[in-house]
């Protein structure tokens, strides 16, 4: 099993969608939220995802396709 | 003697021993190095610092390294120069420039990598790595060469070759990733989790970032043991900005300088200004952006320390400003033509940002102001190549005279 730590940033029009629930249900991965800040017009969630690498990759691709931005939990590492 | 007491989570305050980790296992918050300041206070003084080497290592008690040998390319202790010509043009009577163009690999990144490579050796790593579009790659490859370590530098595959030469010459393995900047970010985070390497701004990031504190120590010492009224700093991840503030506050805490009343001002390029946008909107929520600016060294769309940089602005009653790409070029040119310092695009951001701050009244004419010039212009010559406009003459004296006359010279 693999684990990946990521940050989801939700656009305003996705705040009310149960994206993390569906990610776990449809892609057979375990989602474990560690910290979040969500209001009515924006939101971010730090979470760990556990599953096979294939399921994680497919799940994250699906999340990205929903318009949610995915970043490493520590912020960008590509520096100048 | 080493003075690190722990790594402490900036969010939940959980403590960890000195190990190569950067994220709190509990809440995924970033980790920060904590020190035993009481012991440091007994160990150092202005005099002991002044007896130290003319490098970042004169402040080693305040850096997260042990007692052993350090990786030393002579990074740091760069000139702080009085900028009367530029000051006159901007309306400032007490302007100083911290010229970090003259570091060993020509940017401030040598400071952070000096610390990261030393700590990496202490932890027993054999390989130093980073993801970079220029400055960091050069600093990592150069320090790895000096330290006898292997190095890996990850770059976007579409990065111009010339940007990588300054790193490739030191012999790292350069890995060109076919994908977007976001793809490089994700891949490197995954590699850092799976390879026993010291990724300078991932698993050793808490130690690496501490190197930027020396930008504050040096300025305070070079000003005659005081902090400036204003510091203006170019911002990418926000790390350097927060560490300069931490450096001034540490000197204050240790009694090496008096009370710190420095207003911390940040400048970003408008095409990648998520922290400035948050500041202008009055929120602490930094929303990621897709970078689109010529200031590549500042092109971090999802800044790791954006929130903390905003906290420093609040604590110091500072401000934030963003400048357009044409203003970046104007800033580079103005700096070069008034002070003889050729800075890279981040310097253009700083100088044009400074102009904004003077215009807005945030900085008054007699305030002691320090602008940080963090990288050498030879690295980003392409953005100012239009400045090459030679007088074309025949190889005769009369042709030369005619050319001068045509230009209006006497």
C-alpha cells in the first residue's frame, strides 16, 4: 500500500460537493483529513490518502478533473 | 556546541528531535527549528561574532548545525552598500543595498544551501537534491561538489539550457521532467519520500531555511548593531521574508541589538503574487496561482510560507506590493545605472517595489531602508537584452565623431 499527503484547494463552485467522500468510495482509498479551512466561498484541506498507487493516481486524476487543485502538503518545492 | 533544542510544529506546537523531517506527523504543519537561547546568550557576544570568519559561519551558534566541520564555499558576509544615487532618484536619503549577487554561486541560495548541505552530511546523507529553475540548482550542485556528495537537480524539460549551465558545470545529475511546474513539484515530493536523499527544500527544509536568517544578522552588524527602519524583500515561497524577521528578533532577544522596529515589506511580480493578493484583500488565506512572469526566480504559485509571511507583515506593520514585468526590467536597469549592481529579475521586483512604497508614503525620506538584492543579473540577461544598442561605426575617426554627433553628444 502507498500513502500520499496532499493539499486540496477547492474553487467556490465545488465547496458543497462531497468530493473527498466520493474519492474514498469510488477509488477504494482511505482518506484521512489532518487540517482544513473551509468557508462558503473557498476552502483547503490537508489530507493523507492510502491505497494502491494505481488507485491513488486514478483518484487524484478524478479530483483534478473536478476543478480541485492538488499540491504537496509542504507547498511548492520547485524553486528559482 | 550545538544549540538546537527541537523541531517545533508552527501549527500545533508538537516537538520533534532534530531529524530530517519537515512536516508535523500529526497536523501536517511545517516544522521550525527551536534553540536554547539562554545558552546561546552565554556563548556569543558582538565581540565573539566579530572574531568569526567573514561568512555565514560567523553566526554558527544561531544556525542548526553541530560542532563538526561545515560545508564552506564562503557564502555570506556580502557587502551592504550605501545607495545615494538610487536614493536620490527615489527620494530616499538613507538607502542601503544588501548585495547578495556576489555569493559563490551568485545568489542568496548559497546561504541556505551552506546550512542544508552541512546538516545533510551530519545526518549521513550521501546525496543532495533539489528542484529548481536556476539559483537553487547552482547552489546545490556547487555545495555538493565541495562536500564530495552526489547531487540531483530536477528541472522542467522546457527550461532553457542556459539556465541550467550554472548548475550543470558542477557535475550534478540533471533530470529534465516532461511536464508542468506542478508536475515537477508533485514528482519531487514523491521522490523525496522514497529515496534516501537530502532534498534541500523538502526533508531538510527546516534547517535549510534557517540560513536566510544570516541576511538579517549581517545587515544588523553592518549597520553598526541595529536593525533598519524598513526592509524590502522579494518574495517567492515567503521563507526568506520570515527568516529575515526571525533573525532581527533573535538578535534583539539576545541583546545584540536594541528594540527592533523594522517594517517588513515584501515585493512580488504581479504575474505571480498570491501573497500580495491576500494582503490586498485583507485575508490570511493565500490562494495558489499559476505563475506567469519573467521573474522566474520568484515564480512559486503555491508558497509554503505565504501565511507566515503575512503574519510577519502584521507583526512588523509592514506592507506588500506587486510590480509588472515592464517594471521588473525598469528596476533592474535603474539599479545597474545608478549603483553599478546588476541584479537578476528578483532585484528588479525589489527596486520597483521600493519605488511603490516611497510613492505611497509607506517609507519616509529619512528612514533607514535596506533593500535586498538576492541574485546576479548575469543569470537572467535575456530579459534586458534590448539594452544592447551599440553605436555602429566604420573603423575611422570621422565615422566615430559623426556617430556621436548624430546621437547629440558634444
